[in-house]
């Protein structure tokens, strides 16, 4: 893959000198000898459907004249999109996992090197010699983390952020929809020349959504992401709202024009939701959240807490990605297993 074309409205600082030297040293390595005339040509499964393209990614233009061959992913949403598209052979490293991958992706994931439990440092990143870094959050690209996007481009490393995670004006989904999530999958597939895999994956996910039966009775819900003194909850334009709406749940904070937001417990008590969706993570388990709710004198009297009307979503499924449709179906199944609302 040739040097990626990257443009920004403002110039960014370069990588630290040590990281730059490492990258330049790698570029200066001896060129491998050309294969003999009768040697078999390298094979690839991701070129037949590829056409050169330029994407406007969160305000950064990135041109691809060939499918990336050495990819590092940061965050579960990016990693799982690659795996779901059958692109594990392109992964030379992954980092910042939010939790275990789904069972059907576990075998493919097992062979992928893990660079870091959090955002990889530039030295670890460059050692993997990627030609693309695919991140789940814009903030993964920083001078203190994996490197700023324009600086990486000078080292022949393209960068890409999950479109659903873009935060800038005109780029943040408002609101996030499943059509938008599916378009993001299509764009990744186009970058790798596997559009047919995207359509197959999207068809499966749409079938999952079409097979969901919304609850018969109106059901209000709190999406409890994290926090104890000040809860961080799902608001009105992001993945939590998209998932709850598809599951037939009414988000008590749907009128807040954010993806997630901090609220006061008194607001939750006033709304008294029928169910509480708990986001399960290594740093904020379901049990920990239930403990917070039951220990607080005010929230312990919530109908959902007294009746233990809890639904659970694993953290990797709580952000926009290939697990959202299954999260909808799972929430509906969990809700159906609870006693009927009031």
C-alpha cells in the first residue's frame, strides 16, 4: 500500500523523535529481492472486489490505492468488525479490548497478537509495522497514545476511525441508526475489497432485527453505563438509544441530545423506570452496579430495583458495531423472561 493521502483542516504535531526514528529505520531496511520469474504470485483474498477510494473519515481524508495488508485495531468495535468480515489475516495486532469477543469470532481472534491492554504506545505500534491503524475512538489517536493521524501518515501508516464514533460537527451521527452502522460496515469492507462480505453480514443482522418482537406493554428503561455518585447513562442520539428503541424500550433520557450523559440519581428516581439496562464490563460489573443501586437509599426503592428487573448488555455491544443487532435480540429475550410490567 502506498503512502496514504491524509488532509486536515489544521496541521498536527508530529510523532516524538524516538518514534519517528524507529519508523524511518524500518523504512530504511533493505529491499527484498524480486521473486524469480517462475515463482508463484502472492495470493490475496481481498483484491478482487477492491477499487481505489478516498474516504472522508471524521474530517480526515484518507486515500486507499490498495487494500491494507497489516492492520492494528484499537478497541473492540474495530477488532470485531474486522473479524466479522473475515479479515483476521490482515490483523498484525490489536489493543484496548473492552471484553471477550463473541464465541463465533473467538477462533479467528485467538491468532491475533495483543499489543496492549489499553491504547498502544507508538513504539509498540511501529514494531508491528502496520499500514493501517483502525480505531474505535478518535481519541485513540494522540501524541500520548498511538500517534496523531497526520504524523502517522508521514510514516506510511493510514488511520481510520469507526464512523459512528466521529464527534465533530457534521460527522457525529445525529442520531445513530442501524442504517448508519451498516454503512460503516460497508465502508470498511470497501477499503479491503470485500463488499460481498459486508452485504452478507448486514443481511444477517437485519434478519435478526426483523425477527424481534417488541414488548406488548410500554416499558421505560434506564441505560446504566457506569458511575456511582453520578451515574453515566445512555442518552438520546447514540448506541444506547438506538438499541433500546429497536428493542421496544422507552429511554427515560431520550430527550437529552447526547450519546451518553451524566445525570443525578434524583432524576432517575423521579422517572422510576420499569427496567434497568446494566452495561457489564471488567471495570464495572453487573454485580457492582446492582450493589450501587441497592445500597443507595433512594434508588433501592426504584420499582426495577425492588423487583430486580435488570437487563444486561456486555460493554463491547454497547458501542456502535457488529454486535448491536444481537444486543437488541438479547435484551428482548431477557425482558420476555421477566415478570410482566405492573
